[in-house]
C-alpha cells in the first residue's frame, strides 16, 4: 500500500489509541495536500519526532508540521479554543508555521470550562467505577452537542448568540456542579469575555468545513483523514462505557467532516506490536506483572496528554480482526516492533473462549460479566535488535514470522513496520 498514489486515505487507530498514528501520518503526509481530523479533541495526543525536535500535538493534525499542507479541524470535533491557542503558540515557539494552513469548521463544538469541571467532578464521584477519562471535558461537550444546546465554533463570532447560549448553559450547569458535586459555579460574564475573545482571534480560520473539503476533493486535492483514539474506544463499537464519546471508526470520517463514503479511497489501521490502553475497562491480554512493567518501560508507555502510565499487554488478534471489519482496513502499519526485541517468547491472543464457544473478534457483549478467556499462541522471540531496520529482508526470521502470522490471522497486509520513533526508522513494503 505504501508508495501507491492513493487519492484519499484514512489513518485510524486499530486498538485502544496511542498506536503511533502521529508518526505514520507524518510519514505519509508528503503525498497529501490536506490533513483533516474528524472527531475527538485535545484528549488525543500525538508525539512526532522530526530531526532533533519533539512535537506534542493534541488538537492539531500531524500535517501541521509540513509546510504547504492545509489542516482542517472538522465539525465532528470538540474544541477547547483556549487549548487550541496554547497549542498554536507552543508550536510556533518550535518554529512551526501556522497561518492560513489551519482552518476550523464552523460546526465543530466548543468545550467550555464547565464541561471540564463536570468531567472531573463525575470521575471523582464515580470512585472505583470511573471511566478514567483524560479530564478534558470531552464527554460533557459531546453530551451538550447531542442535547442541541451546544456552542458551536460559529457562535463565537456572534456576540448576542454567544452571550445567550453561555447564560443558558450556566443556568443549567452551575446548579449541577454546585448541588450535585459541591463544586464552584462559573461566571457567565467571565466565560463570555474569554470566548468572545477566542472568536476574534480565531475568526480568520473559521470556515464551512464541509464546503471547503468537498471543494478541495472536487479539485483533485488529496486528503488524509487523521483518526484520534482507536477502534476499541469508539462510542458505539468499543468497550462501552469505557470509551471516548465520538465515533473513532472510519464511519466517523463522513459525519465528522461532511464527506461521502466514496471519497474515502483507502483505510490504514495503525496497531502496536503489543497492546496498551489508558483508563479503565476491559483489557483481556493485560499483564499486571513484571512482564507488563517491562513492556511499559521498554515502550515508554506513559500518556502524552496526562502522563499516566499506560496499561500494557500482549497483542490481541481479536481486536485487530474487529478493526479490519469495522474500518474495512486495506492495510496495517505495525508500530514499536523493537519494543519486543528482548523477549524470549511472545504470546499472541488468537481468539476467545466464550462459554465454550470460540470467538475470533472482540466479544464486547461479554465485557460486563467477563465470562471469556483469551486463548494464546506463543511465538518465538527474536532476541536481537530491530531498531532502525528499514528493509523487511533484514528483520530477524522470528520477527518476520511474527509479522506474517498477524497478516495471516487478520487477512490484512502489514505495509509499514515502525522500528523506532524517528521517521527514518521505518520499513515500507510495497
Ligand atoms: P475521554 O476521551 O477523555 O472522555 O476519555 C475516555 C477514555 O478514552 C479514557 O479511557 C481515556 O483514557 C481514553 N482516551 C481518550 N483519548 C485517548 C488517546 O488519545 N489515547 C488513548 N486513550 C485515550
């Protein structure tokens, strides 16, 4: 798949997020004119290493690091304008050019401070049942969107509408925060002042995202759709309720940008060579032992956004097959294979035993009662360094077997293998 002149490509997470999408988008970006995000907000965290510099991207598509690429924040996103402006400033501080190359859909929804306060208060109140969110207000902002009382990016440009909407929201959210959760109320006037200013600063970037992207597609421009989070965090198809509040799967591209399915020509799923997840919820191949700790240390598995240690475990083929199905994947990019370099044996979950029945996709229905057991095949480790290898033929034989086994079991080609964090530490198979 790599090297092909595909028209429009979606790059999506095939596990629970943090698969290394940032590096892959950055790597493939050159062939595209536009990079667009379709869901999520600054709960996402992409780390891209470029030369000596280390960029941490949250709201920004990874294409922003490449001069001449138009980046679009789509209508399916929830955007904290304050966080956006901070990110713009910090990237500019690293020499990244951000001017007319960044556009924001006028129909994206805003995250306000009461969303963040509600997110944090709920998590605190839920105790052991908490979701383990990133605490950025994502869930409450999507709730307000669906309730139809949300504040959209376009509203930032209309002082009367903005004032009315903020007052209405505070009249509802403040009593909940105060009475239910014992938290302080927000002053609508102060919020209005901040958000009206955000509107002024962002005005030149605000546009009808659907019209913009469809016009670019019609003119033959190539678009990369950049997913955030991963398949198993999808609000409909993931490990509910331990999910994020948007459609992370490729179907979200259509609604989150306003384009028709026929414009998504190919879909690339990014998967780590093992599995991680942050926050609560089912993780059947999790390793709560020294091996899990070893994966965490070797893979530097700490969240980009929150710094939380990630939960770690072996590769789960049922998760990957579920991703192939839900996204219609055309290929995988397999990342962090080098993290497995020193393991003697590498178990891979091939399927689940669900009350005597073999399941080869993720048994999400069983999450509530955990009445399922992962079944493993133990692969031989390669016990030698794969760091920086750029040619598939040069991989140790056991590492090749590992790659081919995943391909055989998922029915999907692995077109890219990442052997280190840098752009050049990559195998591209044609
Ligand atoms: P929220 O998106 O902040 O509401 O968090 C909901 C769940 O999604 C939690 O388990 C988070 O840890 C997880 N999550 C959200 N964004 C990311 C991400 O970018 N990578 C990995 N997990 C994420």
